[in-house]
C-alpha cells in the first residue's frame, strides 16, 4: 500500500479545523499546493497543509485535482501561517489567504464542464447547449446570463441536475499581464540605409525626423512614452508605419519604476559614527546567520533609513534577500525612492493601491528570485522573498501594522519577528517613538537596543506648549495669537508651515440652537459629521450619508448651526486669516485615488503652497526641508479617546509631527495648542524626552497589568438583535470565567461604537500572563469555546464572535 495517501486540507473559512482527504495515486501532491475537492455538496479550493498516512476513522473523499505544479508556499510560509492560525486564533486557511495574492489564493470562478457523453435521450436543443458549453468553456455566470429565460433556463437546470454538466470551481486568473501598444522597427529594416537614400527635403519632414530619432532609441518603446517627446504624435508614428519602417506590437508593461525616481547606487551615504556603530552590530548578526532582533531607537531625522539601507546592502552581498515594512506606502514615497535609488530593480514595491495584476506580478518577481527586496505595508510581511536575511519594520509603533478586519487579526511587526526567527534572519524595528511593547522587550532582553541620538543634518525643533486657557480671549480663528504670529513670520520669510488638525471632520456637526439636538447616524451610535463643501451629513464608521437637514428633526426649528470644526473648516478659516498664502489640505478626502497623496506631497515639496493643513497623515514620514513652523491645532482629541494607549498615541503623534520641522539647515519650531498642558504625554513631548515618558507610562501600565505586562485578548460580539448579543456575550464570559477565574475577565459591555451597520456590538477582554505562547493561547481558547458550546443560549449561532489577540484599539 502506498504511504502518504492522505492530505489535510485548509479552507479560507472561519472553521478552524482542517479536513482530511484521500490522495489518488496518480496525483503528485506536496504541501503548499492547492487542490480541488468535494466539500459538503459542492466543490472548493483548498490548500494541502500536511500529507500523511494516518487513516481517519471516517470515510474520506478523494481529491479531484491538484491546481499547482509546484507549491505556491514554501515550508517556512506554511509554518508561519500555522503559527498565525494558532496565535491569532483564526483558521489556517484564513492565514494562508492573507499571505497569497489573488490568482494564487482561494478566489475562484465557477466553470461548467461537460462530463457525460451526449445521450440519445437528450433533445436537439439540449445537445446544442452542451456543445456550446463544451466549446466556450463557460463560467456558470455566463451560462446563466445567456440562458436566463423560459425554456432555455429550464434546459440549463435540467442538464445540470441530471449530471451532464458539472460545476468546477477554478482559480481566478484575471491577473495576466496587461498589454499596451509598443513601437519597434519592422523586421529587416536598416534605418541608416533608408535615411541615406532620402532627399534633403524628405529629411526635413517631421515624420522622417521622428523616424530618425526612433532609430537612435532602444526599442520597443510604449506609445505613451513616445508621445512625451516633441516629434512624436499619433500622426507622425502612423505615417512612419505606413512606410513599413516601424510596426506596433502589444507587449506587457513592466514595473512601476517610473514613480520611484532614479537608480543611482553610487549616492549611498557614508554613515556617521553613531550610524556606523548601529550598522556594525546588525552586520555582525547577519554574518552569523542566526536570528536576532534589534530595536533601532533614533530620533526623527537621525538617519535610521540609512542604517536600513546599509544593512540591506550587506544582506544582498551575502546573497540573501530582505523585506522592508513601512506603515503605508502611499504616505512614504520618499522612503521608497531612497531604497530605489540604491537598489533599483532589485526592489519589488507592494502597495495597497496596486491592482491585482500588479501585485501578482511583483509577487512573481520575488518568488522567482528576479527581485530580492520587497518593500510595502503590513501584508508585505508575506512577500515570497527568497532566503530572507533581514526584515526591517520602519515606524514599528504604527498601528497600521495591525490588521483588524477581516481575520487574521495579525500584527505584521510580530509576524515579522516570527518570520525572522524561522528564517534565521535579523529583524530591525525602527522608531523615534517605539511602542511600549518593544521598549519592554528591550528591558526583558528580547531585543537589543541600538540608539541614534543625533541628527546628521539640522537640529531638533523647539516645542512650545500653548495653554488654551490663557488664550481664550486671544484667538485668531482656530489659532492662538502666538501661533498666528509665528505663521505670519514664516510666510514673510518665504518659509513653509504645517498645521495639524487631529482627525478628519472631527466634531464638525450640526446642532439645533432651539432644542440642542444633534443629528445621529441611523447606522451607528455616533453623531453625523457635517461636510460643508458637499452639504452632507456623513457617518465615518458606516459610511452612511445624506443631504444636510434644513430643519431640526426633533423640533422643526430652522435655527441649525455648524459646530466644531473639521479640516475643511480650518482650511477656510486659515485662508481668511492669511489671504495671500497658498493653502493645501491633506486628509482622507483629498488623498483618494492612486496618486492623490503623492500629488499633494509633490506640490508642497516643490514650493507650490505655503501652508499644508492635514490630519495625522501629515505627521507620517514626510520630509520637507523648507518647513520651519508646525502647529498642532487641537492636541487633546487623542487623549479623549477611550483607550489605555491614548497617552502613548498622543506622545507619538506630537513627536512625529515635531519631526517634520527643522530637518534641514533652518531651525524649526513646533507649537502645540492644548487644554491639558500638564499631561505627561504633552510635557515630555515638549522636551523630546522619550525615556521619561516611557518610564512613567510603563509604571502606570504595570500597576494596572495592562500590556506589555499582560497579553490582552478582546472578544467582540455582533448581531442585529440586541438581546441576543448581550445574552451570548454574558454566556461567553461565564465560560471565560470558568477557565480563568472571576478576576481574569472584564466585561461584557457594549462597545464604544454600540451599533454599526445594523449590528449591535458588545465586548469583553481578558489579560493573560504575557508568557502565553501560540499553543497555550490556542489550548485555552479551545477550552473556552468547547465550554461555551455546551452551554450556549438559544440563537447563539446568529451572533458572530471575533477574537482579537493583542488587540490595538
Ligand atoms: P530617519 O529615518 O531616522 O527619520 P533619515 O534617514 O530620513 O532619518 O535621515 C534624515 C536626513 O538626514 C535625510 O535627509 C538623510 O538623507 C540625512 N542623512 C542621514 N544619514 C546621513 C549621513 N550619514 N550623511 C549625510 N546625510 C545623512
Ligand atoms: Zn431642534
């Protein structure tokens, strides 16, 4: 009997178990390959995660087809996704789904396939239908569309039901290279011969000159690129084609290099002494080829990026590859350009606004080893870089590394560390304001600390706190008189200003001056924000919007007033205050579209505006040498958010935004307007004193046993019936308490957003000893769910329970 005749298959559903199938002898199956198997009454795509010879005690079904010739995931990625499956308590298939691009994951298309020979019993029309299906390799959707009416519809149903045609679920493959028009010389055309034979007057013709220039170029070139040149127009090109000298071909376009700047590896910088010391420690670990993790703590502008670049270069010299994670690629065009400058085509850029095809392409370049460095946000941690030597996590504290929805709710920083461990690679976590988790990990000797305390160019900006209490009667619009004067001064000196306004549309709402009513979102328990330009009310949680009311819903009064201010309103007030200044706004509204952010960024950098107003996103990773004044208009909104991390967030936000000033020769000043000048986050941010801040913050956390002194797991319960959510949440907490004791569990209680998209939301959380590892978490949660299953209330299946390990709210 053949061994290895069974395979465990993972599916991208919430069910956490894998399913065992039989492997027919003729199939060549390895772990990491996708298969096509019967599942319940249908077929589905799954991933073979284990192949073995342990016969289960139920009757197994055979695998129908293997979809890949070679594994789409290697052993390490299989192990890494398995770890995610246990640690973040999702299904293995969900973790695999997150790690693979469309085209290689589980997304599929239902196709029809004729399986029985033509039967004499079939009618003429039915035979025709079978013929059509066979010759057109139709999807189920196409067939249903084509035969959607009357007798046709019945016929299709019949041949499906009687098994003449079967529904196959095939991997979706609309990710082929996109082809565009290129020009090349026609075969056996010799341009110099042609040009020599022309008369003088012919040679003066524009289209002949265009040909002469083409003859000098490296062909083929895309039509679009040529149109940028003066001589080339559709007319001149078509005219040359008419002569038969050139021809057009449709070829795949390669790469996104165009936006990445120039490849000039000779411009790599010589490291400063501090940078060199940090680099040498990393190099030493790289040379040992063993796992090690570093926290590179360096003030903003201290040259962390240069250290990453040197370390990556070393990894490449060792013949290994690297990963660079950045918070959000659209927000860090400069960072990408700096890596591109040194590494050129060795880099594959992955970003959230790429098309499926572009992503698939980048993935293939890495998997084939053609490119050896991946740079991208969260999901780039799964990039199939070959032989990883180094993983960099820039701005390691950034909350965008945590995925919230859908499952897996992973933190890319922690996955990066685990992947490094599995690859015998080195992780470098970099930040000017590391998260408390990483700071504590240094204390626990899990990470080694590398410190950059100096800026190679420029100085640290001064930070001045403006107590709003003292300026109540000295305001110019949203600015204290002090900040107003500073902005004016900068404008007079032809310098640039950044004004940070925390949160898009925050607190801009309509209020009735008669009865005080504020319009509420019908889809979440929050106020609607008012967007003046479009005159709409918008719910930022559910996306609900409607035309702004002209009468109060409650008392019918027409006396409605706009209250608070959003970025738009601040923009208008600033324009009024500085009528001669050119003002730009950067927030989620103005940066939609593929290059929205880049455009605003380029415009401001090139001096196309004097004042940039924005939300948090202006604080991220940008570098504007001419900015000398940065104002934080409303520092307190972050502190108002109900989370034990709000102090940490506040400190990070202030430090990052302060880091935007004074990066070049000109000194920078930062002004923070606040009602709470004595808050530790604000006090210590003023003196750039991260150490004092983190000491105070960690002491508080330890006292309350908050992370990093515990591991927090948040459970969220969702359902469209309030009563059910509450009953299930309570029953679940009973199960938790039975396992963990009465004191280990908080909740349940309604979430901060109690109601969203028609769903009631409740929450509970537990704090585990931080020594809990993946298998311990899995065991515990398995026990809790088993217990809950035996005692769950009626209707519990209607309630969704999300598990969020190491939740970041
Ligand atoms: P960080 O990543 O720590 O915020 P950057 O790497 O962006 O800092 O460096 C800040 C500025 O200093 C950049 O303009 C960078 O080009 C410059 N810089 C960094 N290291 C050096 C160096 N060794 N020599 C010259 N300039 C440097
Ligand atoms: Zn009213």
